[in-house]
C-alpha cells in the first residue's frame, strides 16, 4: 500500500509543478517590474520551478547592468 501512496503523491506533486504558459509569463512580468525598481535590467526575467522532497525550489534569473541608487525613506 505504501508504494501506491508514494506513486499517488508523486503524481500530485508533478501535477502541481506544471505552470501554464500564462501563469509563468505573469510571474516573470511581476518579477521584472519588482527587480527593475532596484536594477537596470538587460533583457527579461526567467523562472524555473523544481519539485524537491516536500517543497518547491523557485529560481528567478535576470541580468542586470547596474544597481540603481535609492535613498532610505525616513
């Protein structure tokens, strides 16, 4: 029975791992807008989502040509 439970768990994790193209594009758009507040970006933002034991590893990749200077709000 444990084997079936593990197989079912793997199926559920793999199903949740799949992001639709629209969702992936929306996340990249939001990440780009956030990162561009702090960096001069060269190109777009990419994400990858990998399933690990009991969580997901989300990696955001972008290339910046400069860090923007900003003041501290008092």
